[in-house]
C-alpha cells in the first residue's frame, strides 16, 4: 500500500484553473504560515455578503420538443458551453445546452466497443470524456463530439462505485468507504479513503496488480445504516442518512485536490500528489442532531429516497432501528467551478436548511447564495447547473449565472 496520511477536520477540494481565466477578491482574512509550510487562512466571522443567482433556464426529463431524454442522473460535468449528464439507467450520456436543448447522446446499453453497462460517473481529461463503466469493468473514453475513442481496462475498475477524477498524470483519484470498495486497504479499521490508482492495468510477473497511493483516510461510522423492511411488501435495503454522519468529502480538478473530514467548518486545498498547501476555516455553531432533525429526515428525505421502490412506507419499527449520529458535519458538500472558485455547502442548526458559501482559490470569501443547493456542474462559459431531486423520483434542473457584485435585498434570486 502507498503512503497513508490520516487527516482530521479537513475537506478535499479541487481547483480547476486550466482554461477559463481568474477572479479577484476584496476580502483579506487572517493568514499565517505553519512550520510545515501550509498556509492557514482563518475567519473570525464570514463577511455578510449575499450574491445573486440569475436563472436563465429550467428543464426536466423532457427536451423543449417533448422528447424523453433521461430518467435519473447519477453524475454531471460541464463542458465549454454545454453540460454532459450521465443517465445510468439508460446507459448513456446526454449533452444539453444551457437552455435544455438536446445536442448529443453518447453510448448505449451493451458490452461492445462504445457500449455501457451500469455506468456510475464521468470526468474530463485532456478534452476526453471518461465514463466509469462498472458493469464492463472498464472506463469508456469519448471525444467531446461523441466519438468513441477507446476502452481502458485495469484490475480495479469494477471497484469504482462512486465519484472519481482523472489527474493530470493520467491516474485515477477515487474516494469511497472500505470494505465496500478497496480490499487492498483492508489492514485497517473500516474507514473512508481518498486514493490514487493507475488508470491502466499494471502487471508484475504475469499477474495484474494495483499500486494504491492513499492520500487521506477517516474512520467511518458503519452502523449509520441498517437493513429495513416494510410491512407493505418484501422490500429489503440498506438505508443510511449521510446528512447526520461526518464523512470524507472531496472534489478534484486539473491542478488541485481538496478534502473534508470533521464536524468543523474547515477545508484544505492540496496539490495533485496530495500535499496540503492551504487550509481555510471559519467558526460554526454546534450542530446537534435533535428530534426535529430526525422528524425532518423521516418526513422529507426518507420518502424521496424510497420513491424509487414504489409504494413503500417506513414502519415504526424500522424508524426506531435507524441510528443517528449525535452531531452533524459542518460541511455537507464541496465543489470547484471552472474559474477555481470553491463552493462550500454548510449545515445550519435548522433541520434541512443549508447555506452555500463561495471562496476563491486563495481562500478569500466571495459571498453566499443562501439556501441554494450545491451545483452539480459548471461550464467554462460560467453557466451553473443545479440538480433538484423531486419527491416523484424525477430529476429537474435549473441553469443560471452568478452575480458577483453584492445583491440589493429586493433583487435576490435563490428560488
């Protein structure tokens, strides 16, 4: 196993800086350099600055001509002037313009060249679209115009069950939870990990091997999910609730990586090899899980997640057996846009209510967008894609741009 670095109180964030310019900032927080060379950026309080989100289009599973496009989207990534959305159920990638017009469809169900079976995620690397095709134990690579290029097979491809990113060196950055994914890391207690894998298969003495370079680990809470069963049918499933459980969260791009692993409001920015170059932190109220939080989860989140199983209602016994953490994580999600700005979704003491903060690549606070969800993707022309999960199980989308000047109260748009 490669080098292991245990991190506590961190966020994995990545900054994409390649092709879209730069952005300044007017805020100057307290800055200091630690003996390790890491720059620490600390806010005594985040400046009260509200930004605007200007909606330019709303669309759902139908294009403007009434053609069915997709069912549920498992991942999305922004291109130069469009968005690529992965429809895992239909084994295809749909390219849409910001206004929702259908531009292209990549892939189809199957196991032949250019075909997909149980695709789970996608990413860009050197103007190529990489799709993790777990069912076929490979990556499928396409040009941005939809032309199939090749398949990339490697010994651990079938283990990619969650988000991945392709690094500048062509390696695969992947995060997950052992023991569900990476058996090579099984000499430790159950934990979340972030690790680098070879994209191509490696061979030693005729045997396929994986050289794993572990960048970050965090002890997991495996008992925060449980098998439940409904009195209305013979449905069984593992049911968890990440809203109330700290876990390693990360994002990555062409230049940097980032991670978050604690209940504190703190994230770290890393180089592609995993070395930390900056940490940013701000004060946060204590986030205890109350009875009101549990009731919110059962009333809203549980129903939405169970909708894919048809008519399914949690019994009182199932509700009683679902465990909850005592404290919520301060940061629930992180993303980086194509300009290198870092988007942080943070919990608030109110059940089900989060706030979306934005920092630039230097750790300067830019402002917040209220309760808007964490964006699913960013295009290079500054369009932002918001994925909104509905109770009926169908995905709906909102596309817009951010106004970077302070917003007058009567002009705020976060709907």
